[in-house]
């Protein structure tokens, strides 16, 4: 029976990828403890674990990365119409809060090598109205922090780090890096993913940063997020914002608790014959939540942002953060496997920078036939990813509603046509990664 079910289970990149048996059982037990759903000590405990891990003074838990970003923006003392620069080739969840806060949003193009903000285009787009630059560490690949920090200093700007993809990633200035070493047992080079010394974790470079614990992020509690800062004055204002923010409804909390249970016990095991239809049905009926609300695709704010982080989602996040190092080590191992298997084929792989410790939330590959590769793979029950098939994802986002004009960021638009993502999460084994490689060989020249 188990073997038959495995035939229907997809090689997936985003269907609750981090959840293991203990996560699912924890969610199941919490369903029957509604008195723990909202209030409790878990959110504060999670904040303390986060501060210790990052080596930072202040952390504030919210029900999403969007809420965390709103807390930061509303605490900075900005004026209506002040300009925030951030890159295209991102999700509407990253840019909508800027507009919801009453600020002017301007898009910067991105670098085709690391998928992060393009330094030269950033310099061109700074105006007297620019007050904030929000830097995204895309797919867990740190941005070029040396150059970005120099720009911040020269223009007296505020830096916010978008770390939704990058919990655990590090950046070490080039002068601190060292030569690569070889593994004592295998003799294999260890420089492929990281040859820096002790790096500084992303999220600790700017005035503030935010993280996401969404269903397909580095750690997952279905929804959840954290805002962090080392600035005491900013922290006081963020604390006040958090205290004034209410908890989400019990119905919303229940919806999130059901997600890992239904996904792992029903949808994923039967995905190719029944599960995919159940997922759509449960989302349409409101039994399960969607990662992005339809209102967000039109630039509107759903009623559950901003909210505090409910106690039970903090419990789920705590269970995940204890596994963080193991999760990220696995991601790096799978990414190393992809590098080795694809290096002599017609796929352009992520560029390696010795000063950056990449986390590889997803392993992003470039190929002119990217959209066709994604489409054909799904037919074979290999759900390789589509982050991002439009300059602002999801692809059905109304660009005019979120202030993006086609042609504004040509590199981002090109990447949206030529990139796709391979899975790296804890539930992807080497055997499953090999299936992905075998499929990709059909498109290799």
C-alpha cells in the first residue's frame, strides 16, 4: 500500500515542503487545544530564540512577513509619499506593505547572476525623495552587502533587509574570506557553496529586517513572520505597534492548523489522482488558506494583516527552528548535487561568490525554455517551481495595481522568462533529486 501511494506522491517544491512527522502530529494535537490557539508564551519564547540565533537585540513576532514589514515601516517615522526602492523579480507580498503604509514604491532592476538588486540601477534610481532601500536576499543568496552599505552611507538612506528566503544565510566581506579546503574523508572541494570565514548573518546589516515562516520558506509555520532590529528607539516603536495589533480570528488560526494535517495525510499522498483537486476544493471552501490572497493580487490588504503571531503558530515555528541547521545543511547538500550533475549541460547555474554563504531555499536555474520545462514537468508529477514567472509574482498579479510598468526592469522581466527552481527542502532525497536531473536531460543540448 505504501509503495502504491508513493506512485501518486509528487516530487514537489512547495507543498508544505518542510513538514516532518513531528510537525504534523504537533499541529494535530493543537487542533484539540483551542485554549492555546491565541495567547501564550510561545511567541515571546520564539522571539528570544531568534534574538539568540541572530545575535540581535530586538525581535517581534507577527502572523506573517507582511505584518512584520508593516511594523517596521510604520515605526520608522516616514512621511506619506516618501520613496522606498526595492527590486523587481519578487512577490507582491514583499511590495504591497510598502503601498499599504502610504509610501511611494519604485522598482529597481535585478542582477542576472545572483537574482538580487542591481547595484548600478539602484544608484540611478535614487532621488531626493528616496528614504529607504529594501534589499531582498533572493532564494537564500545574499546580496552584495559591501556595495549596498556603501550606497546607504553615501546617500544617508535606511536599509531594510527582506530575509523571507534567507534565514541562516551569511555574508563575509571579501577580505575575510579564505581559500577553499578539502574534505578529509572524500577529498572533495568544500569551496563550492561557501569558502568564507565566520560570516555575518543576513538580517543584521540594516536598520531593520523581516523574516517569513510561510509554508514554503526556510522554516514553516504556514503563516508567520519576525521583525528584528538593533536600534533601541526603533524597537520601542515596533513594540508599541505589536502591542496595539490584535490576534487573528480563531477561524483563521484553525485554518492554518489544518494545513499541514490535510496536506501531509491526504493531499500529497494522493496528489496525482485526487490530491490536487482536494487542494483546490479545500481552498475554495476556506478550509485551507492560500499563500497569497486574491486581494493582494490587486494591491489590496486582506483583513488578517497586520496581526500578532498566535501562540500555536509560534509553537509550530519553534519546532521548526530547532531543525534549522539540519534543514539548511540538507539544502546545501542537494544544491551541491545539482551543481555537480548539471555543470556540463546547457543550464546556467547560480553563480558562486566566496564571501557569501548561500542557503538555497530553491535552486534556481536559467534556460531559454524555462516555461516549457515547468509545464512539461508538472505533467510528469514533478512540480518544479515557478518563482518567478513574472517580474512581480504570482503571474496573475495586476501589475498596474501594484505600481509596476512593463519595461521598467528589463533584466527582471528576462529572468521571469528564463528561470525555474529545483527543490532543495528536507523532504527531497538524493534519489528524488536524481529524478529531477533525469527529467532535465531531455532539455540539455
